[in-house]
C-alpha cells in the first residue's frame, strides 16, 4: 500500500511540474516606459543633488506597466504575468551623461562595458552591506539585453520587470564629478524609442 501511495505521489508531483513548466512563459511582455532613480546600493536617493561614493552609486532601472501579448507557443487564452522574453526585442541600448565620464564627452554614448546590471535576489535585512550586495549575480549590459530578447531557461535570475540596478563595473576607479546625470535610451525592433534620465548627483 505504501508503495502505491509513494508512486501516486511521485506521479502527481511530475504532473504538477509539467503543468508549471507549460504555464511558465505563456505570455510575452513588452516595454511601455522607463523609470530611472539614483540610489546608494538599493536605497533610492531622494535628496536633490545628493553626494555618494562612486563605488556605492547605483541607477535603478524600472519598466513600469508592461503590456502583454500571448505567446504563440503557449496555451491559448491562458496568458499570465510571467516572463519568457520581450514580444518586441531591444535593438539598441545606450547610456550617455551630461558630464565627461570614462573618457567620453558629454552626450556621447558610453562604452557599456563600463557598467554592470543586477537584481537583488536576497532576503533583505535591515543591515544590508557591501558584502551582501556582492552576492547578487551581475550581468554585462550586452548579456542582459540578450536575456531580455531571447529569454532564459533559468527564470529565477532574470526578472526584467522588477527593479534592476546599474553600477560602475570597476569599483577600484574612483569617480569624482558634480551634477552628473545618466540618460538611458532603449530602441526596440519596431523603431519605438524610450528614454529616461536620472536627477543630478555628485560622485565622490
């Protein structure tokens, strides 16, 4: 009897796993707008032209109110708010600044290799430290865009419609500027363009 119960349990678990697998990514999400916020690690900076250490500086990138389209490979009329990939891929992503940054003139696209992007996958406590921050998986901007466009088999590590944190890749290079803003521009395959800009911030 116990053997039959165990086999039945295993069968039910397998069926539920298959159902979850079928349902994950049955709709495609799309970008409708961008939002950028200055931050120290994960904490937004609400003070106008605040001063922050350059190695602690982050720009929080959010995609408010995504739209959805059914995935042609998914179940009909069963679209849920899960992420598979963008229904309209990103064709170009650029970052510019109003100040000279990484030997790049104001207003000119900065080499994206100077930035990392990540999401917080930790259970946060009140004492979030640099060591905690380094536990999050980093991506290059190039690889992150690839994940947006083609999807990922591991959905745990990329949730693009949640907050993403952009940092300077080289923590050993101290950057000192006043009134810096970062402007992000995203262009989609259909020519749609989105831009957002941070408020001025001082880096020390």
